[in-house]
C-alpha cells in the first residue's frame, strides 16, 4: 500500500469521526437519556393580549455537566415563532441525573386572537443543534365575559313581599378574560327610571364585585327590576332582570288546598248520604 492511499484512508477515517462527534452532542452517548418532556400552559385559557406562562418539565440521565439547552416553538405551519433560552444543566458530577422543572414566559403574540392554537416544542442541544425531545401543547384564548347575578330578600325574609315592605337586592358582578382594566357604573331600572347605584372597577383578568339596592312597592302586582352595568361611553357591559311579586297571591287548589269551609260542606253531604242509605234500608 503506497503512502498516498494510506494518507487518504486516514483522512477519511478522521472525517468520519469528526462528523460522528458533531452529530452526537457531548454527554449524549448511548447511555444518555431525556424523558418525560412536556410543555404545559399555566392557565387553561388566557385573555386577548395576555402573556402566557408555560411549565417545562423533563428528566435527564447521564447528561454532561454544563449542557446548555433551548426550546424552539413552532406553529401549525412549522414556522419558528419563539425560542426559550437560558436552560443549563449543571451539577457536581461530570454526568448528571435529575429533573428539570421551570416556568417560562412566552410572548403576547401567542394570544392575539381568541381561539385555540396548537404548537410543537422541540428541546435542542445548543452546542450541536441536536433535537433531544419533542412535544405539543395548546394555547386557548377566550372572549371577554362580564355577568350580573341578582338575588333579593324581603324584610321579614319569608319570600312573600307585602305592600310597602322593604326589599333588598344583592347584585354580584363577575368577569373573566378581560384584557384591560375599565370602570363601569351600575344602574337599576325600576318604574321607568334609571338610577345610578355605584361604580365598579373591572380589573384585567378575572374578578368579582358586589353591590346592594333597597326599595319598596306601594301596590300589588308583578314588578320587573333590571340592573345594568355600563362603561364610560354608556355602552351596556352586562344586565340582568328579576321579577318580584307583591301582595298575597291565590294559591293552587290541590288536594291540600281545600279550605275548611269546603271540608265542612263535604262532611255535611256525606252525612246526608248516610242518612238516606239508612232510611232506604229501614223501609226494606
């Protein structure tokens, strides 16, 4: 074998070793292992424009000390949309075993519109670009929701409203997936008049507040009381209505609704029937 052939073979062997060492990251030989890789949103849903948080978890075994990792996130069309950096596995040994669990922030462009979007997360070795693990997760973005819930109680708390009896209305304001704080005014519409009760500050995200209003009714009948929450422009954010019946109402005449007077008439009728039967028997 001449020297030129030997030199070419040595060069080829060197190139094969070089390529192999660049494809396999340090510490990721046959015994190295990444398992249980997951990326989980911190919330089941976010409001529009909110910055999502995700919990990153994975276990590692026989991984080289000071290994730097990153997570590349791709959308449904395989476009790279975000990269999580700053993940370094360190310890006292040359090869490390353990579990990584850390929360990371994404970006507000993940929540630009309402709906559900699926993403693919790839765990990458920074020094080599080698993909170690892959998983998927979904970001849900919900529409703003603001609700009014209304309950009432009469003065003697028997759920029977009498004329001129004081009635207290409790109004509960509940909201979720609100993307910015706003101020509203709570109104009651009663007897054709709209009366401001109080102001309500609606914070970003989710929350609740409450208010109360009292009134009395001067005559019998059914009264519809409506509550409205309006923003600074006068637009209605939420409303709810309740019906209050004032005055004693006629009860249904079931078996147990028979009056004592009617029972008395029935008894007399039965007694007459018995007398007639006895007279007929006596004549026979």
